[in-house]
């Protein structure tokens, strides 16, 4: 451990003791214990205590969605379950004090500071692991070298985590994705569960269990607030941050990813160009693009654009949605596609908060609905758009069964009550349903509930806020089952 000579051993041990206060007082810092747990905690924690399958847990997700907090909540839970606090290590890899040390060096210092001889039965948490070069190789070695130790790591630079872990961590890592807050989690964090009750809706000929609201106006007020401020737990709980959302989110989320994480991972030279490109996408979230128009409007070469889209998607800042035709057939050449922010409040941070009567509201509602669906892995979500002689149309969200290449359902996302009163105007949806032998579809509204029949088709109308809440709720129930 010659590299230790750079910083005195005592200083590093001092830092480790500071980062692990439970070694002395048997509790996590009050800052974390006072914070509400995300609803995803109950799904994540079983991975932490799983010891039969010999794997490290890799907690991934965008910046500021609460990964570090979830690690501390896990530590708090372990202590509550009578795990010896001196068997729990937490190390923030982003601290420069550790920069010349291997993970094994750090662990041996933890042991020294506690007068322990081995790591058997220990839980080791590495936060912000992506700051360690070749982290996945080092972690794999640890997993193999210390079979009696559980390793849990978190990281934001998703691209590095995703691509690398599949190559060298095969069979050694369990990935867990922590997305931005769902609308359901937002309501829960704000202690507003009283707005929701268990009910049911009619969809086609079936009654299906569904969360409904006693007060759609109050829920919509929260929904608009969620669009503006809702993706990040800290923002939801702090009016101070909301009043200066631009600075907080821009400095902490956008700038760190665009100016630091992505350039260092991919060797991007023109950082300002990437920044400009992301701002252009954020402003146009939910719009359809083609490489031609994108290149013309942004002044960036097509090949570079493709790479930027790939990087931004890997960093969980955007989601690209591909297009299908009226029969949900994939188009041979990808000429156009839609791009959404993974979190509508990113747009507020870069521009300004919107109100429910703003013209951009439609695109932000689509962005919010899609961001609820992003919590489901391996779903082939697309949108349909077609032009066939005089017939042309679009359906906002289509789920395709990737084995049968057939659409499973279509949803029309509206922030308007107009179509509840004039359902016959939903011509594209009618054409899509008939082309695919559907007898039903779902349409969102501002605050209208109910069933409308058009051309023997049954359209179930639901407020967009209620629909968004339920996508999150059903996703969590699926993950918990």
C-alpha cells in the first residue's frame, strides 16, 4: 500500500470514522433518518440482505433521485435488525481522499480502525462507485475474494454502469434501477394519501381495480406541482429549493452530468455543444424529431447527434420513443422518433414553471405519463403515426408485444375535456383500434371520468393525474409481488 504515503493513514481512518458514525453511536445521521423512505425501498432492501446468491448489488439511477439516502436507510434497517454496527462500512468514493487507494486498501483500513481481522458477515456500501476507474473489475475481484461479505454500490453515470456491468459483472452483480419519483411516490412523500381511495373503473367489459380520488381538483393541483418540481425527493420537500429550482437542478443534475460525467466517460470534446443540444431537447420534450430537422435546427452533424442521444439516454436524462405504423409494424428505416425528458421537472429547472393553462402543458403531460411507464423494465413502448393516402393519424402511446409484434393497447394522452364531449373527433384512435381489432382504448382528460362509445368502440376517459398515479401504483405492486 505504498500509495497510502500520499495522505497519512490516520487522516484516512479519521475520515472513515466520520463517514461511519454508527460504529460509535449505533445510528445513522439524523439528516437521513428524518427523511421519508421512498416506496422503492421495500423492493430494494431484500437485495441488500440476500446472502444465498453470491452477488454485489448495483444501485443505479439519475442524479438526485435518492440513491445515497436509500443506502443510509438500508444501513439504518440493518442496525434495527440487530446487525452489529461495526460490521457495516460506508465509503463515499467521490471523496478525493480515497483517490489513490484500491477498494481492498480502504477495507483493510476499515478493519484496522475497528481492530477487526476479517470481513466475514460485513455489509460494505460504496457510494458513487463510478469515480473509481475500472470499478467493475475491482468489485468483481472483491465479490470473488470475500464470499462472506455483502457488497452494495451506487452510481449515477449510468452509461458506465450499464454497459460495463453487463460485460465483466455477468453473474456477479444484481442491477437495481432507482428512477425519478413517480406521481404516486410524490403524493406519499407529501402525506397526501387521503386524496386517494381504492375503487374501480370500467375498461371494455371489465371492471378493474383502480385508485381513484375524492377531489380531482386538489389532485390536479398536486399534479401540476409534480410536473414542475416533482422528480426529486429533496425538491418536493423543500420550498427553498423550489424557489431556486434552476440553480439547484442545473448545478447538481444537468451540469454535473453534461459537463463532467458524460465528457469523462466518452471523451466528448465540445461540452458546450452537448449542453446546447440537451437544452434544445428539453424545450421540445414530447415532440417528434428526425435526424435531418434536428441537425438543421441544432447545427450538429447527424453522426454526432446519434451519439449524443445515446449518451443522454444512457445517463437517464432522456427517453427516445420509436415509431410504428397504424398496424404497429416497425418501420424499416428509423427516420423519425420522439424524445422525452425522463422527468418533466427538468424542463422547469431549465426554463420556468408552467401553469395548467400553458400551451406547453400537453407535451409536459405526455412527458409525465411516459416517465411513470419508465419504471417498468423491458416494455416495448412506442407511438403510432401513419400516412396512407388521405388517412393519417397518430396515437400517443402504444405497447407492442415484442414476441408477436402486435399492439397490446393504445392510449391517447390529452390535457383537455374536449374529447369527452366530442369523442367522435378522436379519429386517429378510432382508425387505430379498428386496424388492430381493438374494442376499447383509454383517453386521458383534465378532470372527466366516464365511458364514451364511438363506432362500437368503448373509450374509457380518466383524468391524466389519476392515470399517472395508477401507472406508478400498479408498477410497484408488480415489483412487490
